[in-house]
């Protein structure tokens, strides 16, 4: 059983592929990255490459080869070779201060790595050679960037950034041109997630359904504890609902029985599973005694993992001594 912490032991978690095997990577202030088998619930390896407080992890592919990107306190984005025992491939330098967010984004048929943080600059890197493709200054007035995600809108790929002032800026990933600024949050936006939107009722009371383009919407959340859903093509908020977990630090998609649900973790108790189509709570994770004693109600990272066999799993990490793995299908039924 984990021990309660007053700061997150782990606040970055992501799905990775190592030797064709689906694992999960997780890290935090301990300055190492751990790889674990979510099915067996056991650690497989420890990577010492970062040597700094890690706040963001992301898998990105370079010519089909899986690399793990990490970013954190020292402002350096590191690329590690997952099939090569975690050997460091490149150090991507340019950020000033913390790197808070990373995500893979497809631009003109190739996968790039997006990074952002304290200096408010979005940077796009080519993972094949470590070259800086583009740097976009999002503006001093919006504050630090805490979250990044790519999202489809029609046939285009957009890049969304969550800021410390409560706004979400959306950029055309290929041109680097601004698309729209979404406002409404009070306090920092800590987490973003793309969700299906083809069955989300329109919030204007018309009874119709909305879509962010090919059935996608953008979910955002942060300090105020509200989850907001945005239609990027319509440039408007579709729905807002209270997370019930206090400030929200982690959002991820959960595919359950043909439905795409939304997992929201933050300052407990428990991690909530929501139906974005209705705004209703579908399940609660971590409301057991072990979760409360260990401090796992204070979640800082969440991701969905798809093992080769069995249902998709949700992995959450936060203030206790290790991540927890959830089969959401069982939690709902």
C-alpha cells in the first residue's frame, strides 16, 4: 500500500510499445521513468535517462521506430529509444523553464512531436533528426502552457494548448497559424483530451447533435473543476459539467462497450468516469479504502492502454507510490 505524499510522486503517464509489447511509462519527481506491464501489474524496467523532475511523457514514432519523449524541470525534451533499452537518442533544447506538456501530432503525413511549457512557446520537432520544425509564441498574456493535445477538425489536424490564465488556444498544426481562442475557464487549464462528439446533444436546447468534425470534440479542465466540451468547427462550448473531483489535473478517453467515456482525475476523492454525451457520472475509481489511505484520490496523470488481449485499461498515477490499473468495464457493471 502506498504512503500519502504532499506532492505528486508521479504526474506523467502514457502508453508505449516496447518490442511489440504494449506497456505503460510513468514518471515524476524521482527523476527516472518506469516501464510497467499493466496486465501483469508489475514493473519491467527503469530508465535513468531524464535525471530531472519529469512532468510530461509521450510516445512518438520516428520512421516507424517507437521513441519515448520526456520533458520536465530543466527545459530539455529527451528522446529515448524504447527498443534499445531506453538509450538516449537526442536532447531537444530551446525551451526556457519547465516543459509541462508533450504530444504527437501528424503534419503533412509525418508524425512530429509538440512541446510547450513555462516559456509559452509551442515547438514542433522532427523526431527522426531532432530538428526544430516550427516555434510559435502563444503570447505573454495567456500564461504558462500546462496541456497539449492534437485534435481532428474536418480533414485538418489542430493543436490545442491549455494556459495558466484559463484560455485554450487552438492552432493549425501545419501552418502554425491561430485558429481560435476558447475562453470560459477560471484559473489554469491543466488537461485536454479529444473525445467523440457525434452523439453529444447540442447545449442550446434545440435537441440536435453536434460534431467537432468527423465526430470529434475537445474536452478541457483545470482548477475550477469544470469539464468543458468544445465544438472547434462551430467555435463554441457545447457542454460544461462539474467533475465532482475538485480541480481536475488529468483527462483521458475510456472505450467501454462501444461507448467513448471520459476519465477525470484530480483532487479526490476518487477518479470519475463521465459520459460526455449526457454529462452523467458512469463510475467512480479509487473510492476504496486502499485508494483513500494511499492518497490515490489525488491523481495527476491518466491514460488509456490497449493490451494485445483483453479490454482497454485505464492507468492513473498521482500522490502515492505507484500507478493503479482499472478495467472500467467492470467498474461500470
